[in-house]
């Protein structure tokens, strides 16, 4: 495969290529929506890491059921060296989960991943009326929880290496 020279593409060609990439990731079962794929990819990697099953998109408050039966919420931010620690994860609007995994991703690497209890999220998070949810900042994730960075990085690396074989049901986490 040849490397695409992105800088030579028009904006329309970039958007078309991006759409095609999203379609292919969805066809392989890696993402479930047409949104920016990092959230769906983080959920997929967590399902690999926890040996769980992805929940349906309509499931409120959690993204997967781990093999131990715990309901896991996944929150991710794609960051780089100049990302402010005050940047926030998307709001948590309900607490019907057993653990929330906060992940910081930079391209192909998991920089940090922490598993927090609902009590820790409530204690360290801040409720925002305008989003009707509790938010946590990027710089807060090491303030609590359990460091699961190595576990999530291993799953992320495994996921990045998947080829078209991901279409096989035995390779991908099942939907609940």
C-alpha cells in the first residue's frame, strides 16, 4: 500500500477520504458511529482489555460489560503535547456504571488510562448545569482510580494491528 499524500488533497478529497476511512472502520466492526472514531476505538480497546462485550449504542451510562459483569463507561481525549490539562472529557450524565475508564490517547499510544469508581467521579468531578453532567479535566485523571495504562495500551496496540480479520466474529467483542 502506498502512503497517501494528504497535503496534496483538496478539502473535498480529504473529507471524502475521511468518510471512506470511517466506512471501512465501521465495516470492520471497530467503530459504531460516524463520529470522530477515537471514542469508538477506545471503547473497542477497552472491550479487548476487559474481555467484555460492547453495549448497544443506545445503552445509557455504560459502554461495555466486562467479563466479571461490571458495567464500564469509557471516556477518552485525543491529546498532544500542547493540550491543556484543563481540557475536559465529555460529560457524565448518569452514574449507572461500576467503573469509568478515562483514557488519554496520542496517535497510536495510550499516554494514560485510569479506572475510577462512580464515587471517585462524583467526588472529583464538577457538575455543569449547561450540559447537565459531571465533567473531569484531563489533568485530573491521575488524582484517583487505578492505573490501567499498560492494560489499555496492550489492547490498543492489538487493535491497531488488526487487519480485515476483524470482520470475523471470533476476533471482535460482541454487542450485548
